[in-house]
């Protein structure tokens, strides 16, 4: 990908195509409000 799109370096985080964060997803019937409350109650990384 780097060979085909050399301009991509502007969007990399230390060589990776994603940031060192986390993903939250749901495969159930939880509402956005329930998911938001759950995420807000989680410990934040230091």
C-alpha cells in the first residue's frame, strides 16, 4: 500500500494505519444511549 500510495505517510501513526486506541462495537440490540453510558463508565488508559 505504501508503494502504491506514497502520500499515505501523512495519515500514519508511527507507521501504522490506525491509532493506538480502541474499538467499541455491538452485535446485540443495545441502544446508542446504553452503549454510550457503558463506554463513559470504562477506565481511561493512562
